[in-house]
C-alpha cells in the first residue's frame, strides 16, 4: 500500500515537472492575422522596442511581486516611485510610458497599463487592455511589441492564464481590425506575449483557441 502511494506521488511529481516550459522557449500561436508567440521570459529580460506590463490600482496592499519586483529593482525603484506618488494610479486603462536608462532593462521603452481594482478583477478586462496595447503600439510606431499581463505578479491568484491570453488577443486583434477598416497603415506586424514557465502552455492554448 505504501509502495503504491509512493508510485502515485512520483508520477504526480513527474507530470508537474513536465508541465514546466523552459525559460527562453517560444510557443507560436497558429492561425492568427499576424505572427504571435508566447515567450517564457521575465519582462525585464525580454528585448525589443516596447515592453508592456500591467499594474493594479496603486494601493499600499498591492505589492509588486516576482517579475514586477525584479522590474522595479532594475528600474531603480521607478515603479514604486510613480505608484506611491500618485503619478500612476493604476486605474483601468490608464497608461504611462517610461524610457529607462540604457541597459536598465532589455527593452528600450516600458508602457504601464492600469488594471483597476485587484479584488474585483476578472479576465474580461483584458479585452480592453489588448485594445489599448495595440493602439499605443501603433501610436508609438512599434512593429513588434512585447506584452506581459503581470496579473499573478500583481498578487491576483486563481486566474486562468489561458482565458486572460484569449481575452487580451480578442481586444488586440479587434483594434487591428478597426485600423484596417479605417484604411490606416498597419504599423504592428507581430506580438510577443510573455508567460511564466508554469503557464506558457495554457496561455498558448487559450490564445490559439480564440
């Protein structure tokens, strides 16, 4: 009986390990209007012309965790400064563009998008975030933006990352379709969506099924 339990436990641990996607892996999202990849990488380390991250409302109990804390450290506390001084309140749809010192992070510029209240957050807000991310990328002349939802690192648990990815992509591609309908030139040519090692596969599946 004890041996059987050991075998079951070992199998469960093996499956958990197999679910981890190695850092640096790119998972393509097929069948979309533009090339889209899910990249296993932290926002501070992802290269490109524009890195986009999201922050919940700037209240004392909303601490920056994991990749957001690392990003703040790399930026010499800039995220903490703008949040604590009410320069960025984190209200839903609010944006703030930061140009870091060269070499501080891998990306040339950083765009913050507010997620609003953390306690009432639901994945459908990501559709608006996707629209804003596309519109701001077009406005800034960015052909290949990189986006990190940073919801889990903002302290919100129990959220399905595939659902988040699908909602974001719906808004992102809707904004692209609006640009096409208005006969405006398309600047954005591809999208990189960041995810952690434990969530990359689910994120890719959610976005692929959208």
